[in-house]
C-alpha cells in the first residue's frame, strides 16, 4: 500500500514516454513519403547524370579511336613513303657506289699497269745501261742521338732530324751550319725508305734478285754507311749476336739474310727437279786481311778461332758449307758471326770492325733454254773496261772446299753455277767522334782506307777510266766481279738522320750517287760448265 504511489508515478512516466514515442513515430510516418520522393528524385537525377556521362565517355572514346586510327594511318603512310624513298636512294647510291668502285678499280688497274710498265721500263733501262741499283734507308732517331745532339737550325722541320724521305725516290738533307743560311740538298735513288719503313718493305724490293739468282745470274747485295746507321740491322736484324731467326717465327724485324735464306729455299722447293746444290762461305776482311769464319781444325771440329785465308796455286781456299735448308744456312751464318771482329766505340756499342761477305753458291742442272743461251752467249775470259774494252785483270779467286753435309762437287757438264754475295760493310767513322785509340785506331784506318778504295773504284767505273784500281784494297779485289763484272749489284745506303752525323751522311749519299752513275754491260746468266 505504501509503495503504490511510487508505482503509479513510474507507470505514469512510462506512459508519457510511450506517448512521446508514438507521436514521434507518427511524425516520421508522415515525413517518410516526402523523403522517399526526394530520394527517388535524387536517384533519377543521378541516373540521368550517369547516362549522360556514359554517353559522353562513349563519344570521347569513339572520337579518340577515330583520331588514333587516322594518326596511325598517317604514320604508316609516312613510314611507307619514307621507306620507298630510302629504298630508291639506296638503289641509286648502290648503283653510284658500284660505278665508283668500278671506276676506282679501273683507275687502280691502270695506275698499277702504268707503275709496272714504268718499273719494267726503268729496270730494262738499268739492265741495258748496266747501272747499279742503289737504295737509301734512313734510320729513325734513337735515344743516343738526342743525348749527344748538337743544336740545329730552327728552320729544321723536325727537331734533331735533318735527313728526310721526300718520297719513294728522293732524299732531302737540310745542310745547316752556325752562321750560314740553310741549304737543302736532294739525292735521287731507285728507292728511298723512311724511318718508319719496315724490314719487310726493304726485303720486298730485294726479293726479285733471288729469282734472278736462281735463274743463273750472279747477284750482290751490299749495305753501305757510317757506323751506327743501321747496316747490320738491315742485313742481319737486331739480334746479329744471337742465333738468327727465320722470318716465319714471331719476329718482324729479321734482316735481309734470314729472309733471303727462307725465300731461297722456298723457291727451290717449288722446283725440286733442278736438284740445286747450295753452298755457303763466310769471310771477313779485317785490317785488310781476309779471314775464313767457317774454318775448322784437323779433327773437323770448330776451333773457335777464325783462320786467315792463305793463297795457294789455285787461288785462296775457303770453307764452303753445304746446306739443304734455311735453318742449316742460318746455323752456319750464326756460327760465323760469333767470330766476327767487334769493338765498342763512342758511336756504337757493338761496332763491326770488319767487312762481312756471305757468299751463297748455287749449282743447278741447266735446262734446254739455258743450254741454248750458253751457245748464243759464249763465256768471256774476263770483264771488259767500259771505256777501252780492255780486259781487266781477274781477281784472285776464293776457292772453296767442302764442309758440313759433304764436299762441294766439282762443276759437271750441263750445270749452271751462280753466286749470291751478301755484304755487310764496316762503317766509316771519324776517329775523333768514335773515340777509338790503340789497336782500334788501326782498325778504323783500315776500314776507312778500304771504303775509300771502294769509292775510288766506283768513281773510276763511272768515269770510264781505262784502269780500275781493284787491287788497292782486299775489299775491292774480292768484290771485283760484283763491281765491274756482270753481276746484278744492289747497294743499300744507310744514313743517320741526326745533325751531328751530317758529314758522314753527305759522304754516304755521295757514294750512292756515284754508284748510280756506273754503266756496265747487260748482266748475263751463268754459262754451262
């Protein structure tokens, strides 16, 4: 009973809350249609906007696709047009290039043909006149040239170098002295090698002489020049003290002698039917005496010392080593070089103090044309003087005795015998420059006298004198057949480019110029014996 008013109050409050809720629900129910209409309107608007956007997007996509197709078509058309244009240009350029290449080949062939005709005509003229072939080689500047170089004129085109190869046939020397105007001198030779020319280039011009040698002509290849000008390098290579190397080995600086050995036996192998016999002798002229560098003692073992060539009733006897390959050839030459006289000087650390003469003798069975030629050109007793026609006194022969694989067989009937002389001359030098004293001074004197005698012989031959002074020196006496006979002679004048070697360079070039003036009879092949 006491709690009834509180219950009634709570119930009343609950009824009031329910009534409020009911009224709120009635308000919501009344507003719901309006809200629904609004939502429907909003949804319809959104649909219309979406349709418009979809339609716009579809139109833009179609427009972009059309533009893309148009651009792609234009690009493809432009590429095709450019490709056709490039193909047309390529065809035109290819045709023009082919025409130019053909024209270049034609011009090159004509130029080569004219060059061959010019060379052939020059060689024929030399053969008819009997001129000595003279080549000039200019060595490059070396470190010791710069260390001792004297001041040069500022007009010199290359600092320290006063000798230049103008072209393949002309040498220019800038003669400059303190207090004097610069004077240029030019010398013309059959071939001029610049400092950059290789050993191979030098040998390629020498190689045709080996073919002449196999055809029965006597041939002599001689290197001339001052000390340190590159004579031994040209003839033997840079390792003349070591074992000589064949050109087939990986060494591109081998000299004429190793290359000639390889080429000679290569040519022999191409025609083995001729069965040639090849012999080699090596002598040096030291202090005007001839020494055999292949001599052996009585037990046929190398004595390790050179033997002087002594005269006999038949002439002077030297050892001739029989060889059958280039390797055997170089083995003999290498053994002989170990005995060659050398002496260091202020100009060259390994200056050769003797003239080296390597003689290769080739005895070949004669063919029928050779026999007919021998019948047309009978043997002459001796060479004639160009001026008077008188016979010159023959040199004392160097007779050979067998060595190596067997004794040299005597000349047989129907056999052609020819000789190839490879000469590395000692260098001319000034005693004041080389700084030699004592025995070396006598060596220098003998070298200079023998080279002066060689120059006198060439001068006498060039002037056509009645007497040729071959006997003034053992060198000229030994080379008499090569200088005044019917041998094919090629002189390689080696010169230094430095200013301090100017006097020796001019002397060497003058020697070469005099040698070119020598006119001899037409070289003839060796006769049957």
